[in-house]
């Protein structure tokens, strides 16, 4: 079947995310109201990526950019690549801070591809988009809330990634503490042991179950629900300032965790007005995103189209 590509631009908006949320390692995630915007359009030849905001001057300008690689992966699943692709990335999500910047890039690329293909969202539904995003990222805990919004529980089976979306309670009030220093997910994962004590695994299972209830129905239980023994203590030597901030916040009664692989710290309950994070931290309250990834404006259905068969313009 020949694919039709729109020639006019499409713009997608993708939210920041926080994964793990304490005990929900590689499974739980929350979409946050901070966004990257990516505009894509079909061109006659080549791939050009321009970046403004976070990562400007650092990220590759062509087909090696993660947004472009993800878009081309989606085009391949859909059935054909356009003759050329131009991407403009306006990034507001901090890079390498544990707020899902790589997942946002992956989901943005997939969403751009779905939007540039006529009936792309029918040809690749959200379930298929999630499976592809997980294949690129390697774990679904960030890509699921980025795609679906809200609070998500994600898992993988023999047929790939799956997720359910839940709505957080109105009394969940996130605050992010973003440090000046960066972190790398690969380094954080390398700090994890191959095995953990059974008692710790059992305790985390109970806390993760409680966290689902606390986030959706009983925010007053978020402090005990966010206790973790699987990953944060093992990663603490690599981000001592973040670990210390989590400890201070929790001592003040705040349900605080390491966001994703860190080093950002996420608080899920109100932070006292007189709490001082200290030098090197930027603190800001942030909304929960309930919409997930989506079009921010396009000429879909209005523009002149390219018709592509078997990867060639016809």
C-alpha cells in the first residue's frame, strides 16, 4: 500500500516525565507539565535537525539525532520513508537530569512520523507506538507517561511493552529540584547490583502497590509509599547531593524521591515554604501533565501530499 505524506509542517508537544517514583523501578512513571516541541516537515532530500533551548549546540544536526532516528524507525514500521525530513526541536526539558529528555525525543520522533503520514495514527495506534518507543529506549517507564500522560504503570511481555494510564489525585503537588550537574542513565544503572535481598524486594513490592493507591486516591500516604530499597541507596554514592536532599526533604515530611536515574529530585507533596534546597539547585513547582504527547498544530489533511511506494517517490 502506498503511503501519502503531508508536505506542510506538523508540530508535536511531548511532556517531561519522572520514572520510578521511589519503589516503582522500571514500571511507574508520571508525566509533568514541562514540554519539548518538535516541528517536522517532509522535504525533497536529506535530514536536517535544528535545536533551540536545552541541548542547543550539543546534539547532532542530522539523522543521528535521537528524534530523527525515532522518526525513521516509525516510518519504517508504517511502511516507507519520506524523501527528506526537516526537524526543528524547541527543547525545554533539561538534558540528562532524570526528567525523561531521551524518552521525550523518542516519543516526539514517533509522533512526528505518525502526523506526517496520512492516517498515520490509524496505521500505528498508541499501543504500537508504545511498543516501538520501548524498543528504542529499552524500558517503558518514561516513554509510557510521555505518550499517554498522567500516572502510568508499564510492563513488558513477549509481545512488547504495555501500559495503563491512571489519573493522579488532585492533591498531588509535584516540585522538581534540578541540579546544575548532569547524570547519565547508563552510569546509574551500572551502580545497581545483580541481586538484592529478598526482604528488600518484598518491601518494595508492598510500597509500589501502596504508591498506586496513594497517587490516585490517598496522597496522605505518599511518604511511606515512596520508600525505596531497590535502586536509590545503590546510586547514592554517584549523586551524594541528590541523596542528601532526598533525606532532608523526607525528614521534613515531604514525599521525595530521585527522579528517574537522577540527579533531579522530585517531591510529590507540598514542600514547606521555609525549606531551602541550597546552592546549585533550581526548585520549581510543576503541574502533572494529563494529556501526554500530541499535535500542537498542523496542516494535516490540508497540504499537498507526496505519495510514496516501497520507499520511493512515485
